[in-house]
């Protein structure tokens, strides 16, 4: 049981104070919509801290374990799904370098929860710690948001060189021309060893640059995710299931006319539309596996949405949940998300594994939560920095969709465009890449 308290009209800096105060905890999840008006968004922001119970497992039977944990707690739980959970669902593997060492799946039941919505913050504490609520609020209001203690030190290296990238995209195009696949998302890693960052400072800087609708800050002891994702992977509200895949990217421009022209060009670009529509078809198929017959619907196809650094092409696919399936099956049958894999999905994932050089781990996985009412919402982990503080290993990956119309040089440029915000907040020069 949880004790509830509502804070009306919190101060402007309350969210920042809350995150800095929470930094003392071993487990943190912050999910922030950055004020985006979302048709299917339930909260403006959520912060969950301090594990009362938790689940950590590798990919073997991970979804079964998550289903059991979620149904037994019947409470709010927060956590992540790594891309490599695919290995427990299909006959696949992940044999590449992994400098981060995140568990394949991690969820926790928070002792303390803060829900932001319409000028109010609902505060929910498990009864075992409810007597701490008022003293916590005093400490939060007294938290200094201006102190900076850690200098960022990162020497960024590239796992796949530009020349190697172009060669690998050429090999992927060979697969497409042979008919092995229609589309695949190909990614490459940038990394730093012996890195030093202040995770909260770095997240706030990344979030301020990007202002995405699915930002996330995650901490599990020495493992951190600083995520500026614009993409929803999958949500459920009542019986409605929502997926919003992104495929299609164009650069923003300071000149208003040039910027509008870039957005208009993206809307009509045959290559970008083909990318998006192929993934929409894949998502429709994934959702149909747990949907009421005839309920899968494309509510919006190839909509153009503008963010501070890029225009994105986003589609919205919905379905009505067939309640004979456990809710975990909705996720299991659509994971990993189509926008980060390709079509056909299994063939694409096999080819991805043969050409990439880094274990994806949490990158192109998902972070989110379940409610006590069995609803859930998860983002796609892209535009993100991952950090293992104990090993001082920092990583961020970027990718793009390869289709028959792809130009390897332009795909490489798109990757660098998506990496720009991470280079900026890490004070690392991008020109050398």
C-alpha cells in the first residue's frame, strides 16, 4: 500500500531539485516528456527512486520472469529491456564487445514515486517509508541546483571507422539486392575509456539541447543511462495499445524558409517514406499477434514532427488488446521494436549481428514502467549516453535505416547528425569523425 500526498503548483525548479536530491539513491528512473503535448501521454514527468524489491536477469526466460514479477507486485515498477532479450525469444546471439556490462533486464519497485501532471505532483510512498515524506520535501526544497562538482573528461573514439562503415553498408545493400531483407537498421558505437562525467549534469545538458518527448535518466548503482529519445516504443492504456515508430530524419536549419523546405522535402522523400511504411507494416504485424481481430489501425502515417535539432517522420499504429493474452505477451511479441531492427525482422537481426561490432545492450532497447492497473509505457533507447561509472566506460551509438535507395555516404552523415548532441554535451570535437 502507498501513502499519497498532492503538491499543488510546485516551484519552477522543483523537477531539477528533485532529481539532484534523488542522486543520493542507488536506483533512479526519471521519465520526462519535456512539455510535449502527447495524445497518448499519461504524465508530464515521473520520478521513481529507491528499490523496495527488484528483478535482474539475463535474456534466458526474461519475459517470463518479468511477467511473474509484474503480476506478483501489482504495483508500480520501473526498468529497462535490452536489445539482447531477442536471444531468449529467437535463435539469435550477441557475441560482440560489451564495455558497459548492463544486465539484460532490470526492474524495480520504488519506495518513493513522484508523478507530475497539470501543475500538480502526486507523491506516492510505500507505507514502510511514508513517515519520511515531509522531511524529504524539506530536503528537496533546500537542494541547490547550481552546484557543479565534476569536470567532464572524455576522449571519444569510433568503433567502426568511416571507411569501414561505408564498406559494411555496401554489404548490407548486397543483402537487400539479393532479397535477403528489405530494410535493416545499422548502428555504430562511439566510446570513451577512463571517462569522467557528472551523470545528472550531463543528462540535464543533453535534455536541454534536445527537449525530446521520451527523455529518461536511469541509475542502478554504477550503471547510468542519459537518454534524449524522441520515440515511443510501446504503450498500453486500458485495452488500447500504441506504437509510434520513427523512420525518416532531416536536419533543422536556422533560416525559417530553409527549415520549412527541409521538413516539406522529408514529407515527400520516397526513400524516407519507404523506410517508414515498411516498419509500419512490421509493427502492424507485431501488434496483430495480441490484438482483437480487425482492431489494428494506422492512425497516422508518416507525420512530420520537429525537434530542436532534427525533423522526424513518425507514424502511429494502435490496436485493441485481446485479453486472453497476458500483457507481457504484447511486449514480447513486438520486441525488439521494428524501427531498430528491420524487415523481415529475424533476418535483419542476423545480418545486423554479422556487420555491427558492438553488443547493443540497452541501446535500442527500452526504458519505461508498469502501473498497478497493468498499463505500461516504454520509449526507444536512442540519442543516449550509457555510462559504467565503476569501469569509467562511456558509450553512445547511432544508426540509420538501410534500404535499396540508401547512399552510404548520406547514411554516414545522418549518423553524425544524430550524434551531434552527445558530442556537444561531452565537450568532444565532432569534426575529426
